[in-house]
């Protein structure tokens, strides 16, 4: 297998894939694949409940939060959040820290008044805008951030204080990469395909009091209350994807939990950033104090050299290092599944490339 630095869908731990492979044709004593199971069957019930229980454990999710396994990707949450949470003032505060935050706020504008509290757009989203509590509207129905900006390689190292206004966070590209105090958020959500499992599942963790406020006209599939009441089984859930999430949560536990992964992720990122800071050829593009632990963005400053690097890296088994099509350059996504060894080998390769070019 190659060293896969894809931003999404991202690499999965070999142990998880091998476990899935072993159980692919016949799961336990069920006599069938998980893919062939009725979502209402006993063995599947144990899988989905087991996934939720394990997640609650490793993420320390308080009892007053619901866990949902939905579909539609993170992008559907861009609409589902305003549709369910805009209910009193029909106002929401957004921090525009990247393309996905920008997409989210544009979607919310269809349903109510969006106040862009701060934006780093003018600086190509190279930093996380710092916002103080008094900059938020105390009447807003919620405040929204994108916790880790996959394309630009920035993340919040400290979450803003929004007072009593519920904070909603898109954690698609950083979920379970470091410890998070769930109680600080109204909603945490994540598309699965970066740090959790295969594409097709969207994880939503929602505080109970935020459920049940959607208008009658909101389509059933977009109503959190129906999803909660039916324990993510209002219709057929993405059964196999949820099973993969369960394997992933068990793997995280076996690694020593989120705290252990956080330590490893910080080590991994430091190896890469330290080299970028000393290199004469490569340069990190994100503001230093906002650097992501998951997506490391860098350039040489010369597009032809960037392309040569990506090509030679690919040939050497370091794949998917090309930056997002909107920004160019390079991006190494080092999600939970990427090993320290993988990052060290990449840096060795970069050093060799630097000395040869
Ligand atoms: N939010 C973030 C932070 C992302 O990185 C992405 C995808 O790359 C999305 C949202 C969109 O996710 P999806 O493709 O699941 O809709």
C-alpha cells in the first residue's frame, strides 16, 4: 500500500480495513455480510448501537447530546442547520474561515439573516479570524464555525466564546483528531470520509434542546427531531458505513483513545512543520499560529517545481499530495490513519527532492 495523503476520502488504518475484509462475507454467526443485513435486524441493531456507545465513550459525549448517523454529506448540514436552528430571531453569526464555511453561510442565507462576523477571505483564508465574545450577536439563533479548514490547512486552536448562543462546528476534517469538550458546542458534525470511515455517513452530535424546532414545512429527512425519534432509522441508514465507523471507533480505543491520537497527531504535524520552517525550498502557507494538525499546506513558490514534486512523490509512493484545485501547491493530509513513519518518510523524500533541485 502507498502512503496516502488524500484530503478526502482519506486513508483508513490497515487494521480497520483488514478487520472489515475478514468480516466482509460473513459477519459473526449471522451467516451474511453486514451489507446484506436488514437495518431492523438484531445483529445490525447491535452494530449501530455499539457504534454510538463507543463514540460516546471515546469522545466523552454528555448524556444531553444525541448522536445521529445521517446521509447527504457535510454539505447537507449546511442547509439542515439553519432549517432546524433558525427559529427565534432568524439570525445566525458565521465566521468565514474558508470555502466550506463560505458555502455553509451562503446556504444559511436562503433561510434567514446571516451576519458574517469575521472573514479571512481577503487573505486567501490563510488564517483563522479571531473573534471576541462581544462581536457575536446575543440574539442570534446560533453561531457557526468550521473547526478545521481542509483546503487552507488552518484550524481553531481555541474556540470562540459565544456566550449563550449555541456554537455549531463543522469538524469534518478534524473530528477525533484531538480531544474536544463537547459541552461547549450546540452541534458538532462531520462528513465521515476524512477521519472516520468511508463516504456516505454524516455524524451529527446535537444538544437535546436544539432538537424539535423545525417548521412544519421542513422536509422530514431534514428534520433533526424525526432523526432523533427514529434513532437515525427514519429510513434505511448507510448501514455499511456505520459499521465501518464502529470499527474505526474501536481502533481509536485500542490506540489509547483520542488523547493518545492527539499526542501522535501533534508529533506527526511537528515533523512536517519543523521541516517546512527550515527548508529553503518548501514553505508552509497557513498562518503559523493557526496551523492544522490534519491538513498541511505548502508551496515551493514555483508552479512547475510544485508539479515536478507531486509527480516524483507519486512515483515514490507518496500519493495525493496535490493541493486543492482552487489553491494549487501541495497539501499533505495526515489524518488519524497516517502513521508517524509515513510522515517521516515523506519528509525524507522532501529533503532529497530539495537537495536534488
Ligand atoms: N466541510 C469540510 C471542512 C470539508 O472538508 C468538506 C469536504 O471536503 C465538506 C464540509 C463537504 O463535505 P461533503 O463532501 O461530505 O459534503
